[in-house]
C-alpha cells in the first residue's frame, strides 16, 4: 500500500469527511485497493478522480471533475517519483527534469488550480522528505545520493514557503496554512526493502500533524511525528 492510499484509508474512517483521491489514470494500473475503500465507505464519501500531476494538461482538467460546490479543507500533495541512483557527478538532464516536473511543478499547479476551492482556513500539505534538507546533508545525517530526488524535494520546500507567503499577500487568503511534511522512511515500493515505518503509522502521524497545525506553523517543515525539521 502506498502512502497516498494510506491517507485515503485513514480519512475515509470519519463519516464527516468527503475524500477526493487522485490517480494518474482511471483505466491503467491497479485501482482495486482504492476501489475497495470506496465500496466500504458511505455512498459519495470517496471519489476517485483522474489527474496526472506530471501533466499540466491533466491538471487543468481536474476542476471539471469536482462538484460545483466543492470546498477543500485539507489538500495533501503526495504524488512524487523517485528513480535512478545518479549523483551530482553523473546526473542526466532528463532525470532531473522528470523529478522537477512531477515533484515540484505538479504540486505548484495543483495549488494554483485548486486555490479557488480552498476554504478560508484550509491546510495545504506538500509531502516532502528529509532528503530535501540541506542542513541534514551538510551534517551527514543523510547521504549525498539520489541527487535528482533530493534537489526536487529541496525545491518543493522552497515552493512551500513561497506559497505560504503569497496565498496571504497575493491571493488574500489570510487563514490558509501551507506546510511541507516528511512522512518518514515508509515501507512502500518507493521506500524500498530497508524502510522501517508502516504506511498506517506514517499516514496517521501526518494527519495528526495536519490536525494540530496553527497559523504560525505556515511555511514550516515538519516530520510526521510533529518535530520541526532543519532546512
């Protein structure tokens, strides 16, 4: 189970939540686990929508799939890619471009597209990674590898700070909170065989952080346990 599926599973446990789950394609890939959650939830509680965040054209089609009266209280930008083991000395242009396209431009466009639907006190969570922390790399707490992914997550962190400022000063949505959260090293296909954290524990932790966010936290970088992380 991926982390995104974990969020849907946890959020759907509350009958008061309406959940929109975005997938790259409604016709390709295995949607059975997501459909199972949908089937076990109240009618209309979980909707599965098609949106490939790596495609600007796909993102522009998202609003047409939403009910006209949609109001978003929590937006979690979780979709990301991690592939290739190139370091900064072997990095290929196409590898970096793919990571920036999905991991940075994707959340940027989703935020822009869904901005009109955000409630006055909405919470926007960009799922980042400790691998995007420059200080942790300098300290030796993380290794200097997975360069494209690391660079993209550092860029996502900066994007988050910009969004947290401009959603207030430009968009006039003073109460909207925007943060980035590291979900931990999770046992998923992306996390790999050595990961230590169950999807359920990560998802529950992130959602607990989201629930406890205050206005002064906007622009912050947090671990799934709630600890503030170094940039």
